[in-house]
């Protein structure tokens, strides 16, 4: 499918508005009780629009109040459903239909709102000036059978083995203005064989029974602490956790064909337009959906053409701001995953994402980004990484260490080894194989970025001034 056809199809879907079974207004539907709400949180979407989202066990939506005004019934974003079994990345081990016995509800938060309440819950509202940003990524508990003899499993009931809930609590206690999740929310993909650390845990698969413990319950404190900007990861592609991504996390309306329920529609479900979220008068976040980059989600030529257009579109939207943060899942310039988690010897670490490097080089030349981009935030690699560049490129921050199995540091080369494939040379490179998260704080001259471990102890502190990075620890 050509690029113009892809985007024409997406535009046509947007004009459908509220498609049957996807979204509907409150109308004369009865209002459900806030007591039925399992989780409620705030997502920031295109242009900084703030969406209050609630997940309820009721078939209808609750009412929400803004600044003490009259309650307004939320609209159905995704109705409860059991989705027929579809092809997945784990067909040999996965035979369950994706069951979603919950209703997802939305309400737009009016600009300037100071208080938003849902029953007894107080929801976080957007800050006019964002100064403190928690960055997390790759948070779920790994349950992944690759073959009858290979797989990777965490004990999801052991907080030492899977510390995401503790990390979320520590990060929430630091009172951030914003939370950024750089992708890969869902990891409970297959059951665990007898004798493995997670044997007997029945919350697996791609439905609500795994999404709730893997993300929503563990993240509860952090969901209440601040609004979120979410980035799609490769674990949220249509043949993995894509159905839950569209139901629960993407901040935009859910349109027919984008919900990942039917494999023939996966081209629409796997890709979405870039958008920007203003964070201050002179600062904006650019969100690029690269969850489906690489095989088998399209040829290199198709994806190069698509991302060429999307990168230009996203950065054009950011042009009115003098500073920006570029957010995507797979690191463009950082040591990338060696691609083996099944117990076999991993191949050498890859120097970033070559397809995206090629796209950016074609558009912007050797600098890869326009001068307004302060930093690039990514996940995907299960480590904490900070990389500055001799060529003056924007530094890369990778926060892929917030819960799922870490990648062994020994599988990575010397952090200051030149990136053979890309030709770029790091000026500063820190790699930490420890669970944790990052906090970015804006300063008068740039940024201070602290990588914390799961207890809140600093493990690396970096300053960024005009893209130059200096780290201690």
C-alpha cells in the first residue's frame, strides 16, 4: 500500500467519528457508579489535549466533575468484548481469546481545569509549566515461551524479581509534573511451564486478565501522581498487546479498523500518526509511533517511506517551539538489543536503529535532527543508557529498565566504542544494568537527568547544556 493510500485511509477513519462498537457519547445511557471504576488516569494527546480515562466493570460510564461543576457522563471509548482468537507472535503457545470484560471511558478535560474528580478520586490535571518528568519503560513481567526448551520468565509475585510496582511508588513520591512511558507495557504473553519461576500464574495472554496486573495495578500510584505521555512499543503491536494498547493507552479516539482485532486491518492498527504535546511555552514533546518498525510489519522500503513522512510531519508540528524532546521506542542512536532472550548466546549489540538513522540522515543530513531537539528518549533495551555525541547530535536517554528482565551488561561492548555501522562516536556513554527510572528536570541552562535505582538511590547524574552531556556516577 502506498503512503498516500495509507494516510488517506487513516483520514477517512478519523471522519467516521464514533464508529459502531468503538466509541459513543453519554446520550441517555444510565450513569454507572464510580465504585465500579477499577482504574482512572489522565493521558495527554495531540496538541496537549488532556483525556480523563476510566476503566470500569460496569457496562456504562461514570460521571466526572471539573472544578466543582455539575457531573458530566464520560463517553464509551471501548465497550467490553471478547475478541475472537487472532494470529499472534506466539501461535504455538497461545490459544486464548482476548477477553476484555471492562468498559473503557473517556472525557476531555477542559483547558485550565484545576480539579477533576471521579467520585472520591482526584485525578491529576496538566501543569501549565512542566519542569519534572519521570521517564520509565519496559515495565511488564516477562512471561515469554520461545520454544518448549527456551523462554524467559520472571516471578511476577516476587517484588525483587519484578520491581515495577516499587519503582512506580518511588517515582510517584517525587511528585513529577509528567510521566513519560517510552513503551513496552505488556509482557505476560504466554503461560509458564512447570518448573519455571512463574509457573502457576494464570494472568497471561493479551486480554484484561494480564493487562491489569502487568500494568494498571502495579502502576496505580504513578497513574495518580501526574498526567502521562505514552509511547507505543513493539510489545503493543497488533499481533501482541495491540488490542489493549488501543483500548487503554492511546489517547486518541478508537476508530474502526485500528483496534487490532482483525489481522487484515493490521496495517492500520500497527501504525499511527505522530503528534506533539506542549510542555511549556517554549518546549514540546514529539511522539513517534515506531512500535512496528522492522520485519514482519512491512518491507524496509515501505517503512522508510512511511517514517520519512511521519518524522517530517512530527517535527513540522514542533517547529513553533524553540525546544523539543523526541520520543520513540526503539533507540535511534544507542546500543540496541542484541535480539536474543531465549538462553542462547546473544549476537553483538547493534548500534541503534539503522532504518531510522537512514530516514533522519536523508531529511536532516549528518546532524540527524533539527537544532531545536534537546534530547531523544527511548526504551526497548533493558538497561539505563545515557549517550552524548562528538558530532553535537542530541543526547540519547534510554529508560528500558523499569521492570522487565534486564539485559546482561556483559553482552554489550565498551560503551565508548565507535558505532561502526552509523559512523557516530559517543563523547559520553553510561550504561547501567540496574532496575530503576529516570527523572528529567529542566534548568535555566538545559536539563539535569538523574537515573535512580528501584529504591530511589541515584546511580547516574547527568547535565545537558546545548546537547553536551556530562555525567557522574
